[in-house]
C-alpha cells in the first residue's frame, strides 16, 4: 500500500503574447499558462501524477487557490484505493457540498477538480505502464460506465444505454487499435490563424500547413468584418479550393451579428463556424445554427459541464462538439460527454488551442476511436504548433495526423527545466530584465 504524500501547484506561464500567438477577437494578448499540479506518493516506483488547468495568464492565481482546496481529498489517502475507484474518487470531489456550492459543477472549482482527477489518471496510467488512451480502452464496459456520473443525463442517455454502446464496441477494439496505430488520427491546424499575425505570416503559415499534410486550417475572426474578408481571401488563395477553412469567433457575436457576419464570409466555403456567441447560451447557438445552415456550428471548448453538452445536443445547437481536456472535471466527465455524442450521432472534434491541450486531449479521441464510436470519419483534433517542447512526451503530429502515443501516462507531465524556467513570477523568463508584465502591457496598450 502507498499513500499520497503531496499535491503541489505551480504557476507556469509562457509569454506567447509577445508574438501574438493565441490572439483572437476576445483575447488579444494571451500568455499561454498552466496551473500545474503534481501528485506524489511514498511508493518506491517513483511515479508521480501531473496535470494542469489551461489559462491565459492571471487565471492561474485563482486556479491555484481552488486546486489547493482539494488537498484534503487526496493527500494522506490510500493511493491504490483512490486509483482503483476513479468513479468514486471523482464523485467524492465533485459532490463535496461546500465546494460544490461554488458552482455547482462549473467554473473555477470544477476545472480545479479536473486537474486533480487528470493527475490521478496520469499516475494510474504510469503505474500500469500504458498510455492513457490504451488504459481506458482496456477497461471493461462495466468499469467504464462506473466512471460516469449520470445525474442530470438520463433524459439523454442512461447507464444501460451507455453499457450497450461500450459492449457493442468491445469485439472490435483490437482491430480498431491496430488501425489507429497504423494510420493515426486526423488533425487540423490553427497555427496560421491567430488574429494578430500580419498578412505575410498568415500566407506563409497557410502554405506550410498544406505542405505539412493538413487538409483543414482554422482562422480567428470577429474583430472587423472587412479585415476578416480580406484575411479569408488570402488564406483561400494560398491553400486552394480543396483545403477546408474553419472560422472561430471566440464568443464574439450576438445572434443577428453572427448571421450577418457569416453571410459575408460564406463565399469562402466555411468548414464550420466556431463559438459564434456566449458558450452558455444554448438557445442562441440553436438559432444561429438554424439560420446559417448548412454551415455547421462548432462549440464546446468553454462549456461548463456535461449538462451543457447535453443541452447543446438536444437543442441541435451545434453539429461539431469540441471537448476540452481541462475545462470540465477531467477524464470522467469527458467520457460522459463522448457517450452523449455517440448516442446522438454528433461528431467530436476536440479543442486543443493552448499549452499542453494537444498532448492531453488526443488520449480522449483515441479512446473513443477504439472503445466507443470506432470512427474517425469527418473528425479531427485541433493542433497548434506551440510549446510542445516543454513536455516529457510531446505530441507527435506529422502528415496532418496525430500518431498514437506509446509512453505511459496522460502526456501531461512537463520537463523540470521548463517548470523552473517559466514559473511566474520568479522563473528566469519572467524575472529577467525587460520581461513583459501582462497587466502593465494591457494598461499601456489601452
């Protein structure tokens, strides 16, 4: 038996705002950041569990406090017991009434729970000697159903229906795994599309994306409609007619504005319109989807929980569901969302625009491809070419596809040197003379 001896949280920030990486209509100067969690035990194997909540800077400060509030749920506990019952472990944190009151089941506290849950999954996968996607895909249908909290979901999917979906997939797992390992999983790239890039950089990165084998790119929009038309024309001219171009408004518009703006851009053959309005406004998404059809609406990276996912599906408010590895309460809740999508025939194309999100979310899509839907048709995982070098097992994307990781764990462990270098505010990258201060820069720009 081993016990969990520590839960450490670190404020890790990367100064991506200096080059406008990650910039969009709502977030002009993000610093890709991680409230980074490390769970340690007294086991002799030396394994630890790592995960994070993705933010774009000062959000780390509130996430650190929320994660610290969860120490009593893990530190001093029997590690084997927690890891063997990850459904119960999840419920123990999410159903803590004093913490739940802060949500319930949404916001900062829910995301903090997700980081701790994901760190425990990382630890369990390392102990099993398997990448997370393979560990999950090896669980029995009964074990998978036990991970999910079906409260609030049974009008859309029941435990019996979930069990049936997993059982139907079980005989095909081996062949699906072989296909995944041989053929990879489709990717699309947002690398060319950040709003702060100049025209030359946009054109160059679009050209490189095609050369790298991507069949879809995504551009940020929503700042100025005439500028968006001009940028879309540059991108379309560079990539040609056969490459799909999605657009992402990052919650920028009201309903009528969204419909009118998309009307100006539809000439460029839009693959989907992402986050056209508030992520909480299911009815607005449904109205936009109805009025811009057949152009698909994509959303989900900011949805608070599985209940919002259920409502988006029930209201036919989107046709592309974008799960995020660190927005909801971890692996367990994302499995619930994947089940909802599978039951109702909604394709899942995860969000991965942020530090470590590519490394994390690939495991969820690959689990789905092996143990649930078995499909990669018209599906893809977002890819951005930023900051992968800071991870122990960086994502492998080439030829326009993700290639299945083989290293044990969830892919969320960062290199020790990177953690030391980018710790805020005392790491060398921040304490060096001339290092930018996001708040100071925001005031100066204003």
